[in-house]
């Protein structure tokens, strides 16, 4: 979908029981500029690392060397994806990515200042828009 609409992806590694995730959503994401950037400029994908109620299909289950467990539910699968691809196992964890899921800028944890978080989102957007353009 992100390719279709030509927008970068905001991958939000979160959890139902993540206090700092709710703090970001309740205090920072409601900021007018942060909200605009997320809604209008990104495709938001929220991956819950503690989702235990959704079981993975057998062909997707594997042993996670990083987590030292099988990825038999969606939360463990998402956690393994975060730890393996982005070398992080804490939440919230934000990845501003291109269509290849590779980070446009350095992924970040919680940034409780709305102006700083908006600047972070803008930095990823700028990198996405300038990708493939020659350096000036």
C-alpha cells in the first residue's frame, strides 16, 4: 500500500501493556503537527509485540535465536522481526522506513517532546522524498 500511495512507512513497535507507548500516543501523537505528519505523510503500521491471542500459521512459526522461543503467536513474531531486523527489543520503537523496510533515518524510542518528534518524522520524510535524487 505504501508503494501504491508513494509514502514512507512508520513502523510502530508497541504493546498493549506498554506504558510509554500510551504516553507517546496520549501526549505526543495528539500534537497537531505530529498528528498531521503521521496521518498525511506516512503509512502507519503498528506491530504489537505482546499480542498473544493471535496464533501464527504453522508455516510462519520458527525458532527465534534472539528471543530464544518459537514465534507461535503474533506478538513473538513481531518481537522477533523487531529484534532481528532492527536490533532492538524495547518499546515504543519507531522505524521510519522506505518501501524496502530499511530505515530512512536512525530508528528511535520514545521522544516525549512533540517538536522533537515532529522533527524526527520530518527528517524521515525528507530522506524519503530525496531518495534517488542526486546530491546538490
